[in-house]
C-alpha cells in the first residue's frame, strides 16, 4: 500500500479496501443528505508520503547501546515505523493520521528478542530517564500506545510470539505475550483432542495476548468463558525494579492478588512477557446457535436477566440489539420491506420497537441442549419469537469484518466510534435512555446500542454512533462530542469502561471512577515498581509520570 498514512490507519489487512454495499450507501445518503461529491471524493484519504517533523532525539551513543543488545535490524528510527507506533485505532488517532498530524512519535522502535534483552533495555531507560511503552497488535482504542513523551516503543510481536507449553492435565497453555489471537487459537484447536482459549474480542485477528491482559479485555463469548481476568492463571512481568512472576495455582488466599493488580495495568508497571491461560475443550459440533426477535426492548432485557440469573448454565454469546440498531441492521442488509419484514410487522414486531437477540451455547452435548431449551422457554414467555440459527450464524461470520467499515465511512466524512460501559440490571434502561438522548441531540446522528456481555448482577451497554463530521474543525468537533458522551455515561451511573481499558483517553475521568484515594493506591504501586516513571507515561490510567 506504500509509505503513506493510509497504510497505517487502515484496519486489519492492508490490502483489503472495504466497499459499502448499495443498501448501506442508500441508507447513508438518505440519513445524512450526502452529495455526489461526498460519495465520489474521499475525505482526507491519507495518501501522502509520511515525513515526520520530529527527528529522533536519542543520542547516537544510546542508539548504539540498544543495537548492541538486540541487533541492528531490531532498532528502527525511520519515519514510517515511528509513525506506525505513534497511534492505535481510536477514531481521533485515525483522524489525525488522515490529517498528517503526528505530534509525538517515539524516538525509536525496538524489537526485543528475549527477556534478557528487555531487562537490559529497561536498565538503560531507567538510568537515562527514557520513556518506554509496550506495543502489541496496534489495536488500542483508548490511546494506550501513544508516546506523548517520545522514548521507546517496545514491540513484542516480532519475537515474543511463541507457545511455550500446553498442559492437558491442568487444562492450561503458557504463551509469550506477543502472540496474536488467531495463531494461539488455531494451535489450540488442532492440538490433541482440540482446545480453545475462549477469548474472542472484536480485534481478535489483530490483537495479542499481552494486549488482552494489559487492557483487561472481554471477548464476544465472555458471557460463558469469562473476561480475560477470569482466564489468566499466572503471568510474568519485567519491571524497572525486576521480574515479578506468579504461579498458576487454581486458587489461593495469598492476600491481594498480584495477577489482578497487573491485569489492566496497561504497561504502567512493566512489560508482560509470559501468560498462563485456562483452556477448554473445543467442541464445535455441540454448539447451539439461537436467534430471537422481541416486540420491545424492556422484555428483551428481562429475558437476558432471567437467563443470566437462572442457575442452569450460561450462554456464551448473548447479544441484544436495541430498536435503532435492529432497524439499521434491517436497512443495511436490505431486509426491510421484504415479505419476511411485512409478516413480522403483522405479528406485532414493528420497526424502531423490535429487537434482535443472538445467542450461542458451547460445551458438552447435554449442557448445550439444556441451556438452549431454557433460553427458548424464557424468551417465549417474554414474547420473544424464535427465528432459528441463521441470523446468529450470519452475525458470527461478519463479527470481525465489520471493523473494516470504519475506513470507508470516514472516507465519506462520517465520524463513527464506540463507547462501552456496564451497570446493574436495574439501571440498564435509565443509562440507555440518558446516553441515547445526549447522542441524538446532535442533528443527523445514528445511535446504535447493544448488550453483549451479561452477568447475574448486570450487563454492559455498547454504544455506536455515526454522524457527519464538521470538516472545518474535525478534531474539536469529535473531541467535544465524545467527551460529552463520557460525561453522560458517568452522570447516569455507568462504569468508565467494561472491556476497552482506560489508556490516556479515559484517564481524566479515572479519579471520578475510583476516587482520589483509589488513584493514590494505584500511584503508590507505580511509585514502588517504576520509581522514575518511565513506563508508559502521559497520564495513562490517570497516573503521574
């Protein structure tokens, strides 16, 4: 694709240019009043050659020291690699790249080959006050990999990508942190009788185990398998004060859990190099896929809650689209005004009221049959119509490819981003109403919402908005609108994050979330483990340094 900004900000496979289908284009033309020029001329396509204004400020002697540790080919200071490691995949990151704005690139990108390399690199960085930021799959949406103070971007994907061991007796796998999701999952699926890690974030194809752990992520099947903090059994982290390593006990009462202090630390405490994870049997032949349509959102949410509190087992995928997301789905896929749509409307499943629910159950044959029957029974009592396996199957087929849509939408001058939160069951509807009302106050704005993770005590809400950007001032337009959504989430008692992490993006709200004393507790850990504040500085997690 060339040495240009587009090759950096594009999602996923650099050779894949997603095109919007006819139904989607027609919908967007109608909704946003797009002109022929909007459709034919890409907005800030980012095809210019990358030329950074800031040169590396590391002294040649320091560069030579790093090269002696990892080899010449593993210390990179060219413009392209430094630009690539400057941002993740947050909308504002992509917008700045389209505009050619890279204000604070790292001074060098280093690929360590082994743990001893990291120890030596950290020693130099600590002694010379050089910031160091761990880097994995390049898919952060919370500004977690940005380097506002320059320094080193430490990329673990080139060498720290190996499976160390599988223990079938203990049902565990130990891996290096730079391994990508598909590489781990494919290996497990084909090992012995077949296993799975069970962790499938939407960034699965382009994210690493280390990134999952560092951001405390969730996957699309986490209602059954658990979030990453439920899957991790032990880990190893190299910090400025040395190696911290835990043991893969199935459970313990060793005081505050050190693993849980490190999970979600986002590179502020050290560099995660090794992780031991739970694995389960891979039994795709037993998987049950279920799809339902409800007449209203409230009864659909009640179904989610009753299933989650039913004590008969858990669905693994459990996803509910609100009325607007359901309507957009019908429109995007050309399903509105079809014979099926007309029949559904006659039966009382009306546009902008009806809701789609997807579910899957995994595991033992008898288990999947029981849980599937229970879900159908509870859904039917709440007015949910079972519509077979096909809609859920189709959703699963596109669950990763949908991420590619953001690039062509941005080409049209449409800003689109996601925010996710969690809350208790009793607060789901008030939170949904409050955030939707704020988003819809912006003219010509689509607000799609779904619930994708359910627990006995509550669930998450995932908001997606689309709106034409103010092209005369795009950065401030987006930033102000986005900050207002976060304020509204907090005002309506939602969590600051459910599975994307905090990074530098949500850091200004962190003290509101955990309190000043909570921030002080985290800061005391950082001060001990990273006394000079070299690890991922720039207010990540709301911490100093």
